[in-house]
C-alpha cells in the first residue's frame, strides 16, 4: 500500500527574513584587529616623544655624572637665547622654502613634458625618477665627489675654475643636491594630476580657440592646485628634516654656515652630550612642524571641500 507524503511547505516569496541581531557587531569589535598596529605605533613614536619632553625639563649632560636635575623651562629659555640655534632655524627655513620652490617648479615642467606622447617616453620617465630612488646618503656622496670636488668634479671641468663649492657656497650646494633628489617626487604627484584632467574639457577649450598658455592658466593650473598643495606639504615635511646631505657634504660648515636644526640637534646630543637642551630643541622642532602642517592641511581640506562642492 503506497503512502502519500504531504507536500513540502514553501514560504511565500514576500515573507520577511528575521532581522539580524543588533549589538553583535560593535565599532569596538570592528576596530579590534587594528589594536596591535596601534600599540606598535604608540610604542615606537609616542613613547620616545614623551621621554623627550620629560628630558627637556632636565639639566643632564652625559659627561658630568650626577648632574641631572629638574630645571623647568630653563632649557627652552637657553635655546631661544642661543644665536647658533636661531641661525640653524634660519638655515632650515631657507633650505626648506628654496628646495620646495625649485623642486616644485622643475617637477611641474618635467610633468608637462612627460604628459605628452613622444618616442621613448617610458625610458625618459624611468630615468627622471631614478634620483628619488637613490638613498639620500648615496646621493649626497655622489654630488660631493663627482660634482663639487674642486679638482675632479664635473663643475671644475665645465667652468674651468678651482672653486671649492662646498666651502664657498655650502648652503647652495646642499640645496642643489636636495632639489635634484626631490624633483622626481614632485614630478610624479603633478603628473598624476595632469593625467586626471577631464579630456572633454581640454577638447572644448581647443574648439573654442583657447591657446596652450590660456588653457594651462585657466584650466590646467586650477585643476593642479590640490596636487601642488599636497606636493608642497609633503616636500616641506620631509625636507625640513634633511640630515644626510648636510652631514656627508658639509658637516654643517664652514662654521655653522650650512647647519640646520636636525644637524644642530645631533651635534648637541651626540657631540656635546647635552641631553636636556637637545631634547628641548627637538620638542620645539616638532611643535613648529605640527603648526605648519596643521595650517597647510586646513588649507588643503578647505580647497578640497570648495572644489568638491563646485562639482
């Protein structure tokens, strides 16, 4: 005798599924995998800075055992009264502003060149990027020995003079090396901006009879403003901390003619063994860098919001 099985019940298509339980996926659980990386960053960056701030309130010279004691803000007062520190601060500002300006200008010109199609563009682009891929120490030694050597350097053969460039023009020599190294970085950022331009806008400008200069000033340059600001900000943050070129090319000399803040802090900490004042200088440099970076970031974000709203 055959048995008749009951037909399987099927839920209607419009039946709603049970909503997921709330509270199981909290923001804390989503961010929990980032906790090890956060702890590592805090341990590597923030704890040393906290110790630097602590040492900046101490009078501590390693060559005088037992001389460590609390002095409050006296280290900061002595730092701002130090004429060498003020000279190093001025050299740092000059080095940063001049290097960023010329790197940005040369990077803009090279980016415009590479934005056009020509035979061997890939090879030229690779060669122009090469200086940025060289280690800063290797680049500084390269310029010191092959460019600025008063006897065997390339400048000696080109100009036919026995000028000791590193002694007579130390800051200019360092600026030339830093500009050479950071121009490819600026070029890459600006080239990315050029290649992100809408082609229909450029074609419409060409149809309307706008020349190349008019198109560049009215369309291309406003489009590149955010990229130029980003390149300026990143370049300034990295160049203000330049140490390799000065240490290997001029040693901050002659005298203190090419000494910048990172090199002067190195001298006070590892040659003068003055932990207190060198820590105070480091804190001052960090605060000044944060002020400049915060101002630049606000300007950038304001530009992004205005341009995003215009679209």
